[in-house]
């Protein structure tokens, strides 16, 4: 074994609102041989996630902050190319999932590397529908929003990695209708033609009050909220009595330096007996096995549409995050590295 | 039997914000003999409740509206003085609870009159701690907020009919601390000296952010919200992870014609994994038996302090509602009629 050259992203400055070119830098480094208990992984796919933006802030509310001058990291999959002494259960050539991405070559504690089953799905699927975003959708819909068969379900950010799974799990579990909001006509077509949504609209086409009145003439039982802001404000009055809102994401506010306002329709929650519940997927990891079993079955049966938006090369990772925050993706946003082709 | 003279309140105009003298009128009427299935009740105590104000609006969000020109009504207790043909289970001389108050003499469907057990508590207690406000506190704390032994509980409007019971049920069920906000130094003393709250403060003494930081150095697991507005806004950042907020009342906004703003701290709900849940007591009437059993035991054992703020005469009812909305009461606000002395 010997050190391996790699490129990785370093955080230089805290972004002020939107991401600027100088906030990060792509550095060339040498990754040493793995120490005891470590493995070295040549990454094939890097995950691009909205919470990475939050981690660039000094004091994000629910994720750890990246220190200035240190690497930006997120999930990745890759192939183990070197194994340190004392490692058991991880072998050279294994495809593994780990949290040391945004780089070409990662040194990973073997205990934090999960060997992947790629017999049913390719490795990058474990970053998407079978990964954290998929689990977020699954527990957010079933456990946090308490979805029940026959519910009418509204999903915002519906063509994203989380939203597209949330809406389809609702469909597969017996929703009476699944309504999605997305950001382009093409995404809307995908929701209707491929993901099996009952109805969908481009949120640019009209104010959210009007769109939701048209799309939900009888109201919604569940709202899976990925965007917060005016859409949440418009959704609350459309909720049925005893409706449930899973507060998952606030992508409409990411990159803003203003304190977000509370939804002006909040006071309706009392009379409607609404439940609004925030959650983080990390509290629900005990649901992973049930999630993987359900999802693998649905994927194998061709019942769960999933798409990836792929960019190439570690040097494209930062721009991919910008794109994600601007809604450029349908489904999971991924970076493909040469060995992942 | 023969008709009985009575005075009752008629709604003449929709209040614009605060209650005006001309919005209601005290009318003299003759109440006829009870028809088949009816009883005539000479009321002894009238309940004064915050939701009566909402019912004066044209389109309240969660209670029925009083039509213009018709009587204002709320709960009352009284003595049956005449029984119509075909009535079973209600007899002359019975003390009953019914919903046709804000008058001296009521004609009530016998099916809607509940014969009261006054062996442990006097009749008016069934309008207060054993009545709708008490049940609201009980289910709001235990079922809606999911109170658990050891929780730190914050209650606003803590000296009111609902808040004072919510805080004490928390204490009796094993809260590790119960913190109350109220509106006068005298109420604060009552919370500390009689109701057994761990800590309490007059909300006029400092901005809510400062008060709650002082009162809840370790945060709160449950917030029983009777007031909404700036107090809710300040409570959200003080909630512990997985905290639960029961959205019970919004007395800070009653009488305002402005659309209430959403809490500016709402966005913290995601990271803190908060649950915010609106409720109406009418959905929880199946808990009445458990509630009455618990409360009767606590009252008999002297473990549950309860106070009433009493005004005299049907003519004082409207002013009593004004007083309630301004925080003039400690515990349940009641009107005593001559036969209730």
C-alpha cells in the first residue's frame, strides 16, 4: 500500500446567504495508508444534500457545523482499496457506504463503513431511494405524519429525493390521492407519468393559495412539507380536521439571511386540530430494516419510480449543491466519479 | 305550572375587536311551561367562558356562531322547577348542568340536562374544575401534549380555569417542575402558595424571552399554551428536544381585529423535533369518566386547589366576560344568581 492522491473540498468562509465561489476550495491532498481499524475507499458516487448547506453555517440548528478550514463532508459510496490492521467484516473490493464524501479517496473508520448489497440495486441507489433521503421520506410519512390508508396527501418539493419517495410510499400504502408541487413542467410530467401522483402542479404557475385550492378541493389529511415558507402558509388552511403536517425541510428559506417568518395561518391549527411535527431522520434509524425491506420489494417490482440527477467529477460537487438548492434536480442529486462510470 | 319571567342576553351586533356596550342587550322574556321532553331550569350559576367571545363573531373557526338577534348561551347549572311530559330520569328539584345559560330561567331538552352529583362538590364546581374547562386541561395535558412523569411543564394563563388545572394535574401526575405565567402578583402568589407550582411569574414584569429564560434554565418538555402570541413565540426556543406544545387558547389575540401573525420562532420546530397540536375538548368527551374520577379524588383529598371569581346577577354576565378577556379572574369566572346564594 502507499498514499493515494485525492481532491477534496475545504470550507474557507461561512456563506452569507447564497453560496459564493470563494467560500470553498478544491484542494489536492495525499491520503495515507489506513491505520488500525481504518479502510481507504476510492469513491464512486458522492451524495449532494440540502443539509450540507446548513452545515456550512456557524451555528446550524440541527446538524453539526463544519469548522472553517476543514473538509466539507457528506455521504458517499465507493470501493475499498486498502484495509488497516484489525479490521473485520470489510474487505478489499467491497462496495461501502460512508459519511466522508465530497472527496475522491476517503479514509474511513471501518465501523462507520456499511458494506452494500448491490444484487438488487446499483451502489448509488444506497445514496438515494435506499439511503438517508429515502428513509427520511419513509419515516416522515408513516411515523411522523401518521399516514393512514385512504388519506389525501400533499407533498411539496415533490420531485426531489425526499418528496418523490414520500409521495410514492403514500401511493403504495393506499392513499386516496397524492398531490405534488414541483418547480418545472418537466418535473410535473414526471410526477404524473412515472411516479403515479394523482395531481401535480408547477408552483411557479400561480400563488400557492390558488394552486392548493384547485388541487385539493376537499382538503388534505397529510402535508409532507419540504419547503416551508408561503407553501406551508397556504397548506394550513387546506388541511382537513385532524390533519397532520410533517415538517421535513425548509428549502425555500435556505440561502436566506433573514429570519424566516412564522406561517400567518398558524392560528388555524387550533380549530382544525392540526398536528405539526418536526423531525430528523437520525431519531428513526430503528426503522431502517423495515424501510429497506419495503423499498427493495417495491423497486424490484418496478412500482417505485426513481431518478437521479448526475453530474461528473469531484470538481462539480459544489456547483451541484448550488443546483440542488435552486431546484435543478429531479430525484437524488449525485456526483459520479470516474471509477463509478 | 305557568310561564316564568326571566332575563336573557341577546346578540345585537358583531363585536369589532373589543366588546362594546351596544353589541348585546339584556331582555325580559316569559319562559313557557316545558313542552314534551323538556324541563324548565331556574339557574343558580352561569359559566363565563372565553369561547363565548368567539361565538359572537360571524364565522368563528371552531365554535358555532350565535345568529344576530338570538340569545347568547353558555353552560349553566340550576334547579329543575318544571318537567314536561315524557321526561325520564330528570325530576323537579334535581340540580342539572346544561348549555342554555346566560339567562335566569332556561327551557332545556331533558336529554341535554345532566343531573349532578353534589355530594362531594357544590353544583358550581361542575362548571369549573369538574366541567369543560377542567376536562380541557386534563385531556390537553395528558392526551394532546402526551405528558409523561418527570416532564418539565410550562403553562400560560396559569391562574385561569384551564391553566390552573393543567398545571396541577401535571404536579399530581409527577412533573419534575411546573412553571406558570399569570397576569397579576396576586395570581402568582396563589400559584406558588396554593396551587403548588414550582415557579411562576407575572408576565408584565419582563419580556417573555427573559422570563422564560429565567424560569426554565433547562427548558421545558411540555408547553400548555392558553395565550398564543409573543409568549408562544418565546416558548418555542425554550422547548427541549422532542418537546410538545398543546395549542389550547389564544386569549392574547381575542378581541383583536388583526390577523394574528405566526410565531417567528416556528422554524425551530424542525431541529427541536417539536410537536405542536391544536385540540378542542369536544373531541375528547370519551375521557370524561376518567377525568371525573381523578379530579373528584384529588378534590376530596384536598390536593387540587381551585378558586372561582364570582360576580352577582344575570345583569353582570356581559361585564364578567369583558373581565375574563382582560384577565380579571383567578380560576373559573362565574355568575351567581339569587337562588345560587
